[in-house]
C-alpha cells in the first residue's frame, strides 16, 4: 500500500490563498498586525485557540498548515 504524502503550506500562503490581507486577518482575530507578522515569519507561533481560528478563517485543515514553514 502506497503512503500518501500530505500537502502542507505556511500561514502566509494560506492567508493569500483565501485573498485576505494581514490587516483583515488581524482585525477578525482581534490581534495586532505585528503578531500576525511574527506568526507568518516563524518568529512566534499562535496559541492553540488562535491556530484553530486561523484554520477556520483560512478554510484549511490544521494538519495542512506547517507552522515551521517560514523558518526553513
């Protein structure tokens, strides 16, 4: 049986895919724009509840987001 590799993208790519700006996401989540920039650049990571909100907003399963994507 062949193993299927899961496709993962970073937070910035997920945001861009749904056509949202950093300002729009920050406003919807009630966070600062600086916080979102840190998450997207890999400097910091969202807390679990914030990550769940991001995935719902971006319409992507949590398993398909790579929080370490930008650090590589």
